[in-house]
């Protein structure tokens, strides 16, 4: 216990120290939200990866999908690396950086408002982002607190509150710069931790070959013809596995906290470096998490919930209780690193969205007044400081709401994330990505996609999830492209001069 407490205290001290170190660069909105748009490839790549993978993946997804699909769940991690990281950087990285800087966009709702010439789109997008980032944040709290409870014996409720306070502290102090530096440190811990834990867990089962042989000998749950499928490379249910790959890989392309990383990167050279680093990071961390989770059935049945269903969120923690204390301490740091980086990204994204796109949404007229000399430098600086204060206040507000949900979680971590990702990526992915490439996207098609992504998620939820939330999220994302294209072809296009002015940045 002494080792676990000592390592955790050192980690937390470094985290808060980075926040104090970065506080001077967080005095302006541009510095607080985007790090002054001067964050290099290494920091951005680690920020992207650590925001991508948290306790939601390590505890929730790896446990639940490892149990359902066995070793084939490793394909989810491979998809996260290739589609969610490499292709995301190649398709979105440069164009997002260039266009958002050209139109002076600092958030995804801000992009929708400026790219499509509609302040109403901007406001509605900010509300969607704020509302549906909350269940994702609650899922992260639940994951890290479950593991902390296992490692330290601290009651779940106290763990949730401690994580919330610490995350708020270093984000409020240092903004995005502190988050990016901490993400790099936390990413190193994650890489070392996942490799060490996999080796230790497999060692308990006599090595990789013995563990795989044990998996191959396991019977299928309800279909004798599928006996041994948990060690098969396609697993017992390839179609539903494919739905998880789509949701967790393609979904990142439409999440505000993920795409926002491309806003702040320094230059195109950093984007090229970042794409390689981010992909390798995802391959090790995500691939390792799902590979580890695939052996969950070798460690016995998980406990059941009051409703009789298996408690999937307890699978990974129960696997790890067999490890020595030093390795448990490493696991706690691994998941703490992953979760705090994701939490920091989520609360920073939500607070910046509310501040810049709702409270101070009249950006254009304000800039015009400054340019015309109606507001002097002192007043402009005062407005800037006021925005940063509001940003910090809303960080606390967002954390409190997420905390209340985490203290009374309505469902499994995986389902919380499915609801969040399905609504956000279903609404945002298609109009954002197509808006970077296609001049023909119309504002009406963006409205239609917002209604589609949020609508299908909420209707499915209110009907008791007749479609699994994971598969529903995948349908929302892919269907969004069909909605945007069809509606764009049938509705009036934007003013040609305005569109050409936006797209001239690529020339």
C-alpha cells in the first residue's frame, strides 16, 4: 500500500506542477483553449492518443468486449490505430488546421457557425456538444473509480470526487498547454504500463501459447457449434464486432475534443510526425487493452448486478487482483494517466464550447469594434480576461454535473460511451469532414444531420435500446453521410463568393 500511495502522490504532484508551470500561457483565450496554436507533433500526438483511450477503454470496453468476442476483440484496437488514428490524421489533420486558422475558428461549433454562415448552427452545436459530453465524462469517472476502489480500498464515491477535484485543478491552472504536457507524461506511463501488465497477466496463465490454448478450449455460451470461437481471429459474433470497430474508430473523427487537437498543432511537418506517433501509440495501447481483455474468461465469471446481468465493468479489475502490489500500483497509474488526460480534454472542450459559442458568441461584431478603434487595448484585454474567468468557472460547472451522474451511473461504461459517441459523431462527423472538402454542403444538410444523429440516439434510448447503443452509434455515424449528401443535393447552396473565400486557404 505504501508503494501504491507513494507512486500515486508523485504522479499527482507532477500533474499539478505542470499546471502551475503552464499558467502564464493560459492568460488569454487562445492560450487557454489552443495553447497559442503552437503545440508540436509529439505533444499533439500524445494528447490525441491519451484523450482517445481512458478507463472507458481499459476497464469498460476491454472487459465487456473481451468477454463477448474473446481474442478477436483485438481487432477493435487495430481499427482504433488504423482508422481512428492514422486515417483521421491523414484525412482531417492538415485541412482542419488550415481552414480553422483561416476562418479563426477555435471550437467545432464555431467551425459550423463560420463555415456555414449560421450563428444558429453554432449555438445548437454547442448545446449538443455540452449535453452529450457529460455521459462520456461520467463513464470515465466510473472506470477510474472502479479500479481505484480495487487498488486502494477507497469507497467508490470518494474516488470519483478526488478525481474530479484533481482534474479541475490542473486544467483550470494551465489550460490546454498543461493538458498537452501532462498527456505526454501520462502517455509514456500508459505505453510502459500496458506492456508490463500484459506480460504479467499472461505469465500467470503459463505464457501466451498456454493462455490461447485455454481460450480455444472454452465452450460458447449458447451455441455448441461455436465452441472454441473465443480464440478464433473473427470470434463468435463478427458483425457486432464490426459495429464496435466502426463506433470506436470512426467516431473520433466527429468528437469535438479529438478534432480540436488539430486546431492547435504548429505546422504541416508536425502533422506528418504526429500521424505516425499517434498510430503507433494507439496500436500499443488500444491493441494491448483489447488483447488483455480477450483473456477475461480465464479468470472466472464476473459478479452479477441486482438485475441479474453480468457486471462487465468488474472483469478487468478482477483480473488484476492476481498481480503483485507493485504491478497493481502500475495499473492504477496507467488508468489514472489515461483517464485524467481524457477528463482534462473533455472538460476543456465543454467549457470552451459554452463560453465561446454561447456566452460570447458574437465574435465577428466584437472583432469589428476592436478593429474600428471603438474599444482600446485595455478594454479588449479586460474582455479577454473575463472570457478566461468564465472558461474556468464553466469547467467547475461541467465537472459537477458529470460527477452527479458518475455517483449514480445509469448503465455500463460501454453504453454510456455509446450514447455519447453516437449522438456527437452522428451529428457532427459528416458535416464537419465533408465541410473541409466539398463546397456543395448546405446549411440545411447540417441541420438535418444534427437532427439525425441526436434523434436516432434519443429515440433508441427512450424505446429501451431495441438497437444496441454501440450499433446505434455506428448507424448514426455512417447514416450521417447519406443525410448530408442527399439534403445538400436538394437544398439551396451557399453564396459562391463566401464559399470560395473559405476554401482559398488551401491554395
